[in-house]
């Protein structure tokens, strides 16, 4: 499996050439995460798993919703941190699931919280999954591996 391909402007160390055709064929994962350290760890986990996809990070749910409205390219998956400034994960999830244009996109919450009330609430709002952020990097690598294996190798995703 080829190494992870990141959108060039997101990772300054990205050096391989990528054309629009190559980029358009790769699955896009949008991640709303306000913590820059968590963003870096997630990028590394995708890279260490050699996942062939594009990653795009936003600092909050508001920027994620703006991105969705401004871009024709639809993501294959969306990961939302639960607690973010401006628009939090639950609010962004609700907006995504209330939109006929975006509701088909598998959208997951990822959080340090394992509160049963939070878990129940996000499933009620239409989350595809509630993921607790792993305590170790090795566990994060495993989470990314299983998540992408299921959605990219096992499940059938909508193309539009």
C-alpha cells in the first residue's frame, strides 16, 4: 500500500509530486481538531499506517462547515473532536446530519471523554461511531488502521 498522501499545503515536508487526477482518486478525510499536537499525532498515525488518502484538518466545526460549503470535493469520512472552540463536534455533527447534501458522509466523534451521556447524545445525532482518543500512540496507530480498513476496504461508501 502506498504511503499516505497529504494535501501539500497541510504538510510542509511533503515533497512528492501530486497532480489533480491523483488527488481526485484518493479518499479525503476531514478532521476537525483544535489541538495541534493531536493533529500532528493523527497525521503521523496515518503516515505510519501507510494509508493512501488525503487529510485535511480544521481547527473547529465552524471552519469544517465553511470548507464543506466552499468545496465541491466531498470527503469520504469526517472525524470531529467533541470539544472545540466556536462550533463543537456535536453542533457540527447535527448540522452535517441535518443537511441532505452531507448526511450520507460517515461522521464520527473522537474525544478523550467516555461519558455514556456524550456517547448516547452523538449516536442520537447520527454519528457513525464514537471513538475515545487512545492514551498511547501505538493504540492510535491501531485505531487508524482499523478505522480505515473498515471504511475503505470493507464498507461501501457513497461516491456523491
